[in-house]
C-alpha cells in the first residue's frame, strides 16, 4: 500500500503532455497528463457510489474532465479522477458499496490517456476503429471499449458539441496507439 | 462489415467478438457416472449443421459479456442474439416455415 499512499511522480510512456499546434488536419492529439483510474465490477450496484451515478445506460460516460465515470458493461465501470484524489475516492466508493460483493481496483499505472479534438477527429479514429462515430452512432457522452488497429482501447466522447475524444489504452500499447493516431491525422490532413 | 447485435451494446462490428462454439451444452450432472465414450462425446462431439446453429459469442472487445446467437452457417447471417440462460424465439423449424 506504500505505493498507493505516497505516489511519486510517474514517468509516462509518451512523455509529459505538451500542446502542439494542430497540423493541416486540424486534429489535436495530446497525451493526457497522469490521472488516476479505477475499475469497478459489481453485479447489483444500486444507484450511485461516491456521488458517481452507476445506474446509467451502458456505453455512456458522465462527469467532466476532472472526474468521469464510464459504464462499459452491465457490471463494469471505469472511473477517472485527479491523481491525488485516487485514494480518497476509492475509499469512499468502497464505503458506499460496503456489504455488496464488488471489486474496485486501481489501474492508474496500466492506463494511458490520449486526448483528441478537432472537427475531423472521428475520421482519424476511424482509420483504426470500426465503430460508427457519427452523431447518431456515437453522440457526445458515449464511451465504450473497442479496438484501434490491433490494440484494445476505451473510446470516450466528451460532452459538448465540438468533437473531443479520449482514447484510453494500456501502457504497453501507448506508443503504438499514439503513433497510429498521429499517422491517421497526417493522412486526414494530406488527403485530397 | 458484418454487424453482430450484442444484447447489451446493440449492433457492433464483428471484429470485436469472439466465437465460443456450440451453445446450450449442459455439463453432465454426475460426470463420474459416465463411461469414457459418453464423457468424450460431451467434451468433443459437436454439431456441425449446414444451416441454423446456436453458438456462444463473447463481446470480447466491448462489454466483455458472453451471449448466445443463432447463426445460419450457409449465409453467415445472424438470425437472433439472446442472453445466456435464455432460449431463442426462433428455431430450425420456425425458419423452415418462414
Ligand atoms: Zn456488448
């Protein structure tokens, strides 16, 4: 538990986030800063835990950039929050679900986030993601596990009218996923 | 692209799924009472129909849930998907009449 209680600065596989000017595609691809992620598995969750709404449609996300919760399946949620809040949030969720069989695991070191924005961001994602990312198929507030190329990702569309996406992948896939997205965005910018 | 209707997520691309073989195979309640032939038949012998087949599928790169599907092995068309533990509303007989 030492590691959990006294978090040290983490070296991220894609380096520290830096904002680069979007290229001709207008798509901004930015590695997310270090963030805490929790995965929650519980069969009969009740309405909410730690003020996070669990009883929501499958494949949707709620919250803001600071703290969000995505329901990925009938009994599975992925939660993101600021790194310093991880222990307190996990403790609150566990307390609210006390008495219910559940699994709450800190996966902050496994997950890497990449933020995508720009009018054509969906086109770059569709270079490797087979989902229908149109307004009807994947509206704002959608979130699901899916594939990008050969890697499994969780794709989140942030609330708001302009397309903003978060791609969550496993750490060992991060360089692949990041490179894939950059190449796809380059292709969008240089297509006819 | 072939779409498969996950009972939890709706229509999703086939590449997110894994097939788990024939569905509705009940494990014998008392395996020790079976002789070798009956046990090997339970373990290894599967139907291989030309036509409608009940299969287990897993939405591996999605919600991660197992479910059942009726698939036509000739056309690769999915007739129906339904949760584990449920029975399909169609069968070889209803489809033959249709
Ligand atoms: Zn599913």
